[in-house]
C-alpha cells in the first residue's frame, strides 16, 4: 500500500537566510519552507534523496501564497553523478512538469496544494523551479516552496509483479495479513493503490504535531480492533479520530497565532494563546482518558515534542530502516499561515487515455496497459496529471519551446508515418479521398516531425496546382486542406502550429485569388479556423499566445478577409465567466488593436456592439481586461462623443464612486477640454481664497474710511464746542437745551452696505439686509428647487453639487450648464445650446446663457447694468418699481 516516504535534502541551488531547503524535511503548521535567494537566476533546483529506492505514486507541493513559480519540473534518478553539480542531469529522467496558479483570484492570500500522480521508480528526486509569477508582494522576484510530500511504496529491481509480491511478503513477515475483502477492515486498505488520508500533506500541515501522533496511534488501534472484530470499539475510535482532527486543526491555528504574536512582540497575546492551547489540550486529553482511548500516562507537551524530519515512514504498515542523515541546519522558521487549500478527490484508479484530437497528447497517467502507445511518444513531452482547488485544463497542456522540439527525433526522411487508425480513417475520410492517405497519415502521426512535413508538403502541392484545374476539384482541395489546418492549429508543438498558420495564410492570400474562387470559400476558411485560433490566444505558453494573436490581427487586415467582417463579430462576443485569464486578456487586447486599425462602420465593428462588449468587460475579474476596456471606451468617445454616453450610467456622485467610471468621465472631460473634478476643486479653492482676500482688503479700506470720517467729525465738534457752551449758558434760565445727537456706532458704515451688489441704504439693518438678499439684490437669486438664496454666478455649481435635488441634474459638455437628467440626452443630441468658452476667456450666465467678459466686476455690469442680462427678473422689477421713501423721512 502506498504511504508517505521519508527524504533528506541533498542539495539546492541556493536559499535566503533562514529559509533553507532542509525546512522541507519538516511537516507542521508553523514551518516556513524553502525560499530562493533574492533576485536569483532561474531555474532554481532542489535534489531530494528518499530513504530507499521506491516507486513514487503521488507527489504533493504546497506553494507559497505569493512567491509562486510559474512551472515546476520533476526528474528522477537511481543515483547521483559522481561529482554532483546542479547542471549535471545526465542520470536524471524527466517525468514532466506542472504549472502553478498565479493566485490572482485569492489576492495572494491562500496557498495552493498541488497533487501530482506519477508512476516512477528511483531514489533521487529533482525539482526545478522556473521564473516566478509577478505580483506586487513579490518585490524580490523569489520562488518558494512551503512543503513537499512523497507518497509511494518500496520497489525492487524488476517489474510490477515483483513489487506486488514484495509488498505481500512484507505484510506476511509483519504479521499483518491483508484480507481479500476490504470491508473486513472497515477501510480501503485492501486496495493496493489506496492512500491513507493520514499520509496526505494537508493532514500534517494543518494539524498540531502531538495530536497528529495521537490520531495515527488511534488509527492503528482501529485497524487492530477491526481485525479482531471489535466493531463497537472501532466505531468509538473512528469518532474520536474525527473529533481529534478538528482539535488538531484548532491547536495548529492557535500555535500559528502565538508565533505571529511573538514576532510582533505582543507577548500578552502570545501568553493568552499559550494558556488557551494548554487549557483546550488538557480538556481533550481528559476526555480521551475518560473513555480509555489513550493511556493514562502524562502527555508530552508541545515544547517537549520536537519536530522530526521525515526520515521514517508515517504508515505503521511499512516500517523502514532510516539511513544516516547529514547534520540539519539550525533555523528559526517564521510563521507563514494562510487558508488551507481544499484539494479535489483523486480517482480511485489511474485514468485511462484521454481522447484528444492531437496525437501527442499522452495519457494523464502511465497505466501499464498503455506502454505500447507511449513508446512512440517522447517521454519529455508528457504533462503530469495534477489536481488542485481550481481546475484548469490549460494548465495541464504541455508547453513546447524550440529547445524542447529539438530533443524529439525528426525521422521524416528515415521512415514513414504509422498508418491511420480506424477511428482516424473514419474522421478524415473526405480529406483522404482528396489528398491521399499518405499525406493525411503524416498529418495524424504521433511524431511531430511527420505532422510538420505533411503540412509543408500540402503547402507545396497547393502552390503548384495549375491554373486550369476545375473549380470543384479546387474547392475540394481547399476544404480538405482547411480540415487539416484546423487540426494542426490545436497542435501543442510550435513548429507544427506555425506551419499550419503559414498554410492558412497562403490559402487565403494566394490560392483563392489565383484560382478566382468566390468569397464563400474565403468565408469558409475564416469561419472554420478563427474559433480555434481564438482558443489558442489563451494558451499556457506565452509564445504561442503572441503568435496566435498577431496572426489573427494580420488575417483581419487581409483585403480578402476585411470585407467579410467576420473576425470583428467574434471579438465582440461577451466574455464568458469561466474563460481563462489569458483568453480574456487576449480577446480584449485584440479588439483594442483591431479597432484602431479598422475603426467602426463597414468593418464589422459598430458603436453598439463595441460599447456593449466594453461596458460588460468593465465588470470582469481581471484588472488588465478592465483597464483595456476603459481605453477602448475613451477611444470610442474621441470619435463619437455624445453617442457613447447612451451606453453609460449618468455622470453623478453615485456613479463616480466606482473608480473605473470616475476614470472614464474624467477622460471624457480631458477629451472635451473641460476641467476634471480635481482641476475644478483647485480652481474653486483658488477663487475662494481670492474672494476672501478681496473682502478683507475691502473691509480694511472701509475701516480706513470710517477712521477718517471719525477724525473729521472730532475736529468739527472741537470747533463748535465753545459756542454751544455759551448758548447753553444763555438758555440756562429759560427753556431746556435740546438733547445731544446720538453717537454713531463703529460698524454703522458696514451695516448699511450690501457686500454683493455694493448698494448702501439706511434701511439695511440686519433685518433689512435679509429682506434685500431675499427679494431685491440683483446679484442673487433663489434656487427654484431648494429655495436657497445663492449667487447667480455660482448657480450652476449649486445645482450640481449643493442643491437638495443635485442628483437630478447633469452637466452638458457643450454649454457647461446644469440640465435635468431626463432632458440631458435630448439636450445633447439637439446641440441647440450656446457653447461655453473657457473660464479664463469668458464668464457664463446661467440665466440668459450668454458668454461675457471674465472677472468679478463683469458680473456686476452684466447683472446690474441696463445693457446686461435680460433674464434677471429682479433687475426688471427694480426698473419698474416706484422709489419708496426712506424710513424716518418725510415724503
């Protein structure tokens, strides 16, 4: 039965201080794992030595939350080279690779647990880490691995029958006779490929080490109880194990929180977590002892239970001798806790061959029955089957570069491709009838060089087709060729893929025009190939994505294809929620590039389909897609202005809370030459400061004038003093003297002044000024919506930002005035409004909608002068009003 295999780290290409590769030998919630040096060169590699030669069934990797390699390759060997250095890999055999998720969906807050199913024999395992995924947290471009787990069983030199017999022999000498009926043990241990959940990496990485030891001990007792048919006791042990797993996870979480508190020097919290752990642990142990599930001997404390390297088998059924280990480096691993990844359940048996149209797609597991099929496939071209939380088919497709291709044998001149299978013959029978079985067999071959040769031969054959060939024969050859091209576009080998694009380009630009075939044939070529090409723009290989995208753009610009308007109609199809990140980014990027090349109108791109697609793309989960959609909308606005606003929500404070829409509307303002919100706020602030300064200067000047008047009055009183005294003496014996004149208060001069229109009146007391502001001041008006008195010069700003009904108004980009939103679309479409000039060149009256000279004084002339604003109702009222006598004066 496969079980956890212990290992030691033989070497690594480097590590950051405190994060040695030897950390991988320990599985516990608080381990830090291995990290590459900062700004290291790629690839990085680690070599592991297992405790004995074994047959590996399953490999597990726990990735870091943000130091994530884009790809991890696996190599296996029976022994190391005599003088081992990292780049000497002659004795290592490549098993394949797995791609890791960039973790964008989780915001780099969770760790991916990747499980890889293999079937390989050896004692040395080499892991090669390729360049990291780029994100804002990984500032040093490092890769890391938190933990690695190897599951397998001992292997002798020989075939699978020897392994099976050896396994039975070990069970016999250990006294653990496996039953033919798995139900007898209450588990699946009767199956030879059963892997215990206790050997899974997730168990050790999220369980308290001490509780994990107890769970394994109880699991062993449970198997013994089942063998002795003590089913009640086995049921009690099963329930205890399930409860203990929850306890272990909770204690593991406490331990991580305690370590984090220590790192932050929050020792009160660390002490609290320690006491919490001890109290919880004691309660659990008392319950276990109460039910006689564990011995009554004192339990070991966590501090007394050191973390041991994985140098022994975790399964009690397979006890192995441990080789001597090299001394382990001392390190203080930091706590790096993240949410556990839930992995999918693997199939009970290795899956069979996957049905795929490309012959190089090898089965996801090396089943013994498939050995004949795999002999003709280069082993290095096989992807490793993997399970993880987020299934992604694209991640399992093998990636081919020029260096990979050169390793495969190219035997085009040395032999003939294998005959077509019965299934392939049925599928390709129309092509066989037209092109011949030999050429089609090459296109279907399992060897990539034959497939490439077949496409090149077809290219030559079509180029040499004479001009007088009958039309029907030409059409048949074209359709058969497109059938093979469509198949080759899906090919994972780069030279085959490039040969298919070369053939397709020749058919569209040379074959069809040369033989004067109709547009229907061109449309057939495009419609049959463009969906597959778009799929390849989401390929896991960056190089293939670029090649596919560039060819689609080039093909859309062919004069034969451009008039058909087919490709734009595919690009404006809404993005599916489950499509890959690369596919969504490529489609959005292609649309933006082709829109600049083709424009809208008779090209297949219309305002309607482009805007609907772009607005829906603003909600996409990928940032790059949303950013490109904003650029497309701004480009469309430059060409079509007001029509674009119909597809967007209203420009109000609620909409602008969305950063994307705020960016869009500010972009519109820049295109129109209008100030943005930030610029408006800066202008308002400057205008307010300027107004306050002017008011202060005016008040200072008035105070100076008041002081001068007081001085004049004092001088006059000094001169009239003696005569007044004599007069008072003359009248002392007669009539009483008149009372002295009342003193003028200091602020009397300012109280009689309206600071808006500059009018002075003795009636302008505090109540008189309020009445003046409310009804008569020519510089003010009452808002008809909120009844607040505001300056006419700031009425538009009031309606858009301060009024109680401000959400009902929008701003016209032509006249810059506040318009009711229900009337705004019609207002913009009719274009009847008088365009506003920049603020520095002219003021804009919201009453008569006219532009006049800039400056504060110009407002007074416009609103108060006889030749000014004709829509100022207060001025009209004043002109027709009979002057009323001043209070206290005779008529």
